[in-house]
C-alpha cells in the first residue's frame, strides 16, 4: 500500500494583484513556443487544451497565443499568464508580464531528472509565481528544492474532447501493441526486453512519424483497418530493472492515448501517479508486461470492450480539465480574495 499522503502543504504567502476595476475580471493568457515544422503545436496540444478547457470550466475564457512574443494591450495587473513547454525566448517575455503585476505560471513539460533542477535559471522565482507539472514524480522533486523554486502544483494533462477515437475491438482483427513515440532515451533497453517475450514479440510495434493533428487523426481513424490496438507506455530513461524504487512521472502522452478510447498498459511509475490513474490503466514492470497483456487477451472481445467502456467513463470524469484544476486548488486563485493553496494527491 502507498504511504499516507498526509496533510496538504501550507498556503503560500505569495500575493496576487487585485482585479483591475476597469476590466472587472481577470484575463488568462496561454502561450507556447514551437519548432519551424510546428510539431510542438501537436505535442503540447493536450496540455494547452487542459489549461483552456479547465479555465473555461471555472468560468474564465483564456486567450491562446501560439508562437506570439508580444504583450496584449489588454494585459493588466492581476491577469494570469501560462507558458506551456520550453522556449528560449520565454523568459524575457514572462519577466515583462511579472513587471506588469501579472501572475505567471510555467506548465513544465519534461522529466525532472537533472541533478541541478533546483537551480534551473529558467524556472526562477524572478520569472514565475508557480510551476505546474504533469506528474507527481516531478512535483515531489520540485517541492523538495530548498526554497529555490516557485511552488509546484500537480496538473496532469486531461481528457481531450473532440479527439479521434479508435474503432471498437472486433473479433478476428489483428492484435497489435503500440508504443507511440521515440524508442530513444534508453527506452530501447526496455523495449528489447519486451521483444524477448514470445507472446508479445509478434504484436509489438512503434509509431514515431506523426507530428500534426491531421496525421494523428488519419492514423487513428483510417490507417490499419482490421486491427485491434492496445497502447503501451515506456518512460524516458527507462530503468531496467526498477528494483521497486521508481520515481518516474506519468507522461502527458497518456492524455493523447487515453482520449482515443483505447486500453493502455504502462511501465511502473511514481506511486502517486499510479494512484491518480488507478482503475483507468494497468501498470506493470517490464518483465511482467506479458502477464498483463495475457489477462486482457484471455477476455472475450465483448468483455474486453466492456472493460474499456468502464475505464473510459472513469477517465472522462476524473480527468475532466475543470475537475483537474479544482483538484489542484486553481479555482482558489480566481476568488475575489485569491489564495495560493497547493494540493496533495486526491
């Protein structure tokens, strides 16, 4: 059993400027950078959509600024500015927002595994009021920094509405286990272990040639007809064996895959991440993957679809973006007298 989460961290004394009386409400601006091929527009979509849909669910309509490094004339003290992902130009822009009295948030998108993460200059308190992170494994590491970083808040990527859906499982279809992403970053070590499993090897396949939403829609809805797909997740810098000491956060990619309404089995993760996704997906050590997949394949197609339908409804409810922001106490930032109160696992 996981240890008790204990009481939530105490409120931060950090202040939020009052609403500009001329505007009568707070504005929320969501920014992200991109690569020349616009691949980040797709790669960060699950996080941007979580912010946009989440704030809309709390009664605020955000303004999304894609690859825009200007400050809108409507910006005043008390507004919120969320930067999603990494970009070399973001720091100067966010400092300007801070100088205007805006409340700045970094939605952090990478695995926290650098030995100097507590002194990362682009995460500085001079730039951001707080950091949002997709995984508990990351948040716990950030919160252990001795006052050098802004407060860290757990906000996982949420359910994506209007997302392409896999076709229902069908008797007689070819069975495939699909990893969506790059097998670099030490993942090949764990992938090779899975390939040695006789019952997995014929089914395993990886996809790493999709960089736009249109390509993803085509892959999900049109490509590989007559195939039953089950997703598998392997962490960056996959550790084999884990020896029961895994701190890996569960990646934002879970949102992209689970929102297709498909079954998913993941490499073991930090216990709080696993608790957050309990009864939605399966977790297994690399050498136990074969057993987990075997249990699924032993089900009839009707029972497999029933299992998926149950997990799907649970996922949509628990990972509704507005609910995720409420779980993280983001709604307290929007009150007339806003409060910065961090939350623990729920």
